[in-house]
C-alpha cells in the first residue's frame, strides 16, 4: 500500500530553496530507498519530502535541481508546502525517471482481489438485488482507514465549508454513491400551496422543506436520515445537494433536513443517493460509517487486478491565515518548478493550489480522484499545463484567477495546451468547470484541449485578451438547463474585451432530457446578460440540439448567444444545429439620458449601477481605450438600439433536422433575432451536403468548392481540434 509521507516521515517542513552556482544536481528517490542515503542513483532516498529537504541545502542556481522518482507509489498524507524556490533560470524539476510509472497517492490503495462477496445480511435488504457475487465488500479498518469524512451540503452559493468525504475510485475512476433512480432523475408533485416554496439562501434553506411525490420508493430505505437529494429544486442551472430527514409513506411526502423548493419556470429533477438498499448497478458503492464496511458493485471492465482507492485527507502542518489548504501541494511565491510525468491521485482536497507563483509547469501528468480541484493557482503568471490528463475531480479541473496585470493589461502568459479534461464537477456540480479563467484573467491561452463529459459548463472565463482556440468541447451541460459549454458573464465589466474563440469544435451539446423534459436554453457559447465584445471565428458547431420531437425544434438550444454590443460571429460552420446565432433583444428606441448617453445613471447593467460603471470606465480608458477604442463610445451604444453585432460569412447546413422555429422565425441570413440589431451578410444556409469529406463519418472538412459558399471561408480540418 506504499509508505505514507506524514508526521512520522520527516519532521521538519520545507523551507525556501537556497540555490548557488555549481553543477547539475540530481536527487534520486525510490520506494525502496532510505532517507538516510545521499540521494545518488545507487543510494536513493525514500520520500519526496526528504528529497525536497536536500534540494533546500544544495547549490546550483544556474543549472537547477532534478528530483527523479523511480517507479512506484509514494503515499502523501500531509501537504507538501513549497515557497520561494528556484529563480526562473534555475528550475526545480520533480519528474518520473526515464518515463517510469510514478504515483503520488494521497489515498489508500487496496487490491480489488482482497474484497469478498457481500453476504445475505446485506443482500437481503436490497430493493432490487443483483446476481449473487455482483456486490463485494471490504472492511476499511483492515487497511487502517477509520476517517470516512462527512457528506455535506453542496451547491452554488450555499455550499457547506467542509472537506469532501471519503470516496471510492476504481482504477482512477471515482464511483457513484448508491442511489435511485439508477438512470436519469425523478420529480415531484407541483405544490398548490405557495407557502411550500422558499428561498435558496443560507437562511432560507436552514429549516428544510417538504414536497409530495407520486412514488413510495423511500419507504424501502431504512436509513432515511442518511440519504441525500442531488439535483435541482429551483433554478435549473444551479445544483442542490440537501440531506433528507424522513419520508411520510401515508402522505407520500419527502422531508429535507435542509433545503428549499423554489418556484421556477422549469420543474425540479433530482435523484437520491447514499442508500445501501439501492446498491444494484455497476459503479455504485456505499460506506457504512458505523462499521467501516465498504460495499461496492465493480464497474464494467474491473477485474482481480484492479485497484481500489479510498480518498484520504492531506493535512497541512503549516498555519495560514484563515482556512489551511489541505491539498497535496501548496505553492506560495514559487518560481520555476516543473512537475513532469507524475500521477497525482486520491486526495479529499485539491492536487495543487497556490498563489503568487511564476514559471510553474505541469507536463504529461495525470491528476485524478480529488475531492476539490485539480490545479488552482491565483495571482500567478507563466503557468503551463501541457499534455496532462485531468479527470474525476470534485470541483474545477483547472482554475486561474486574478492572473495577469488587470490594470495595465500585461498578460499572464498562462498556457493550457493538449490536455484531456473530463469528469470534473463531480461533487460541486454547477459552476465548476474544466477550465476556469477566473476574475481578472489577462492574456491566458487554452489551446488544443479536449474538454468533455461533465454536468455543467466545460469552460468559464472572465477578463481580457484571452485566447481559446483549437479545443474540442463535447457532452457538456448534461444535467442542467440555462447553461453552456463555454460561458462568460462579464457584462458588468464592459471594458473586458479581446477574448477570442477561434477554430474550436463544439459537438453533442443540448441533447439531454431530465425527468422526461428536454433541456432548454443551452448553447455551445454564451456571453450572458448582454455581454459585449466577444469574437467568435472559424469554429465548427455540430449536433447542437436534436431537432425536437414536434418538428419545430428545441427550445432555445443552439450555437451562440451574444446579446450585448460589438460581438463578432464570422466564418463559422454550423452543421445540424437547432439554432446558429441568437440575439433575443427586442429593438426599441432608447431615450437619451441627461448626460447625452443611452444609459441613465440610475440604471443597472447585470446588477452593477450605471453611475459607478461610468466612473470606472473613465478610470480605465487611458489603458483599455488604447486596445479597444470602441469603449469611448460604449455608453452611446445600446443592445436594444445599436446595430453593432456582426454575423457574417458563416456556412449553415441542416441535413438531420431543420433550423428551429420553436422561438420564432429564422432570418434570411440564418440567425434568430431582430435584423435591426445585427449586421448580417454573406451567410449561406442549405439542407444538402455541400461537399463534406464524409458527412456519414462525421468528417466535416469542406471541399474547396463548398468553402466558396462564404467569402474567405477557412479550411476547417478535423485534425486541428483537440489533443494531438
């Protein structure tokens, strides 16, 4: 099971690196090593922590230090804190030696072969028992595991501030708590009494709520107070995770210990989980916290050579102001550290967090089965994440906030390239994403990544001059409505411009149903609440929506929504999309305000007071106006009156189903919206194959003749998307 690096391994903590001139320094680490050794090839040390202490005391500013880990599992039970390390010209590299398989494991590994079939005392309680031998059990105490954590309330803006609970991963893939229904969701009976509705706030959910249902399944659950509801009981873009208290069988009423039912234009959908009686499908598990017994149904493909991992906490011995980040690695003020060829797994916190770092690289690493984030670095620059596989994390796979000089528009030089990112947002299932360029990000690049298979958005971005190109986004927003594969909501920061989405591939989005109702208001790209200045060039949109069942199409499912001003949608290819570009703003005459603009000082833009925005815009114009001169005229243009958005030279092909008329007619140029608000020209719309390389095989490269349907249309190659 590996040697844990905890309090008993190395008593001293890691101090700032002091590196002097000299020759290359290589420190070797092996699971079979000895921390009393000198770290040479023939006498490796045993733990990464010891190697870092040796790096502290060595020289070599010019050449740097290489910590080379030999094959094996290195168990990390305590946060590794790094601070003020090597300068940019002297990297500290932590890597797998010669491409060997190196795993840094915060969890505890257990061979699946050590589990045994669950007996009749457990199987007899199952509502729908599978064949004998399907359910296995293992006593976690036999592996020294007694800390199972605590399942806690989750949801956007209402999350309880607690670490993730113990979870089970099989061969790196986190399993799902046993629950009902196995597939999809269930619903409730809409209340007739308005008093049954509440508010989704911390105070509004404190006393819980109840609702009637048309089923009696919970009557089979013996531990109703341990059951959790997972889904949405209100706004269809927010995740609710509430504890159940009981089920009244006579009334068919579910009572929640915490939670609120919120009246909304869509009906709720949800499932129940953490129910031992419902352990009946591959990939499900249940931990009996009283006995320490793990019960699980192995996923398809698992065998006696598979490995179970129970995620564990990594406690941070270092004291921080506020909450200590209990993550595998914590980086503070570091320069030029390289992580290469490593697998990081099994923590209840994040793999890597930190702030005020520069020159940090993650190359060809795998990050999996963490309860919080994969990598989160704030106030940092020159970060590179390249060739990594990041999956099965509870929150964001990658998050970077306040990176770059927002005042002077100095870029952060963050590069996120050639990564496979999937199965993120497992626990916090809304507003957690694959790539999160958070507030005030300047000049980040996300290129040639594959972001896929997640319940909510694939990418959320804020800031200025960010580049998003060559990525593949698919099978996203699988459990919500009113959300998008790539999402921005920066309309209350109207100076944020220069964000370019170019040459990406969006497919298989907006095709899901929840509890029998097709999702609505889902886009591949959206700049929300009248966002401005987005540039969308040369992208491929395929199978966005499914055409609906009534011949009119899906409700508000499509490629792009951008309803503010100065948005550009040019040279994109839309194939079998429910809608292309949507601008839902109604044209109306806007009276001039007292200061001569089209925005009254007492108005608001996405919750921000116009009077304050005018002051802030004036402050930023000396810098931002040089990059975006249209900002000088921002308050003289209005999304309900100004024709500044462009939809030009796009190709639109609908073979499988026609463009949707669900929300109104489509313009002659192929978009939905008022033609007085969109400068549209040169677009081609057709229903026949114009000359795809192979429509049947999904190879949508256009022939030269087909590209001539729109002036200057680029040659979009399928090989230019995603990882390489």
